[in-house]
């Protein structure tokens, strides 16, 4: 069973294509790295799938049904740099937002919901920070709050946009552990990732993207020098011994 199928997805900004006729499927229970150069449309892809931005065309199917009907099955950890961290809210409220799919927007969260949210914060080591304004948290702590929110969503399909950027090593390990737990629970996880050295360790599937999918499939099949060259063009160097490096990186 495919957890996610994308058909004919196109997105433009100011009449320029950011994504052009994107088609791919992701099998249930896979851990997929979304790989591609800056400006390849990785964040755009996630936002288009989640209907956060307008699209020119495209169909998104989650577990065989249109996304519209499956919204509550999908969780999202946005790119940290795209979040307004000055928004006046505390860590607990951010996590409770993850529960709105379950409790509805109108109802106030009850004690059980608050306890659930606190348990999610605890799971990521952030229980002491429940009352802390999100602007007063470090980068790693902010990312953990978003992980707690994703946990609270209890989704089947998760999107994470560059979760490792600007976090400390302990948070990186916590994120990897969580991704692997989700996979073990049969959930499907898609992660925008830009450290090519760790792709083979972290992900069993890859989507190589540059405005269009270059390849999509098991990492062992598609994460090859040849395909990386096709994805990154001239902006990649090969160091031999299967090592790759971004120019200037
Ligand atoms: P990635 O996440 O792969 O780095 P993005 O999806 O953020 O790439 O962006 C893809 C392209 O679309 C880039 O050329 C970027 O400059 C452009 N773009 C992204 N968001 C906007 C926007 N809101 N308005 C205009 N152009 C945008
Ligand atoms: Mg991005």
C-alpha cells in the first residue's frame, strides 16, 4: 500500500515554475529523505501537499483517498527558519495545537488533552519548559517543541523540513530516534535532508528532487553518484570512496 501518491503536481511563484508535473509514490512504513539543491522546491513540495500554498494542478492521495479527507492522518514539522518564533505563545500551547485535529478548534482542551500534551513534551525532554514563551527557547529546544507537537498529532504520515538544521547533537539524536520509532510503528516519514553523508544511514527511501523528481525509490537503488549528479548538476564534488560534497560545503 502506498501511504502517499502525488500526481501532476505543479506550483508557480510569479509565473515561474517551482515544481513542474511532479509524480511519485511513497510506500507505507518507509523513511524517505527528500534530497535536492537549494531552491529545488523541497519546502514548496511539502507546503503544496499540505495545501498551505496554491497549486496550478495536482492530486494528493493519502492511503488511497484524497488528502482533503485524510488531513488528520498527516503531521508536519516545518522548517524552523520559516516559523514566526516571536508569536506570543508558550511551548504547551504549541503542542496543544497538534491536538486540534482530535479535539476540534472550538472546544477548549480538557485536562486529559493537557496531560497528553505534557506527556509529549516529556517524551522530548521539554516538560520543564511547558510555560516558556517559544521565543525564549534555543534552536534545539524549539525543534523539540515541534517534535512534541508532531507526537501530539499522532499522525500516520509525517513531513519534516530540515529538522536537523541549527540543532545540537543531542537533539539530532532525539530526532533520529523518533523517526525510527515512527517507522517501527508502521508510520511513514518524509524528511527534507541536506547532509548527503548521512542519507544512507538514515533513510531507506529517497526522493531526489530538482523541480521534478529525478528519481524516487529505495536508497540502495537511487542514491547513486550518477543520480546525484543529475540532481545537483555542477554544484557537487565527488571525493572518491563514495564521499560527496557540496561546492563550498
Ligand atoms: P528548497 O526548499 O528546495 O530550498 P523552496 O521550495 O523553498 O526550495 O523554493 C523553490 C523556489 O521557489 C526557489 O527558487 C525559491 O526562491 C522560490 N520561492 C519559494 N517561496 C517563494 C515565494 N513565497 N515567493 C516567490 N518565490 C518563492
Ligand atoms: Mg526548504
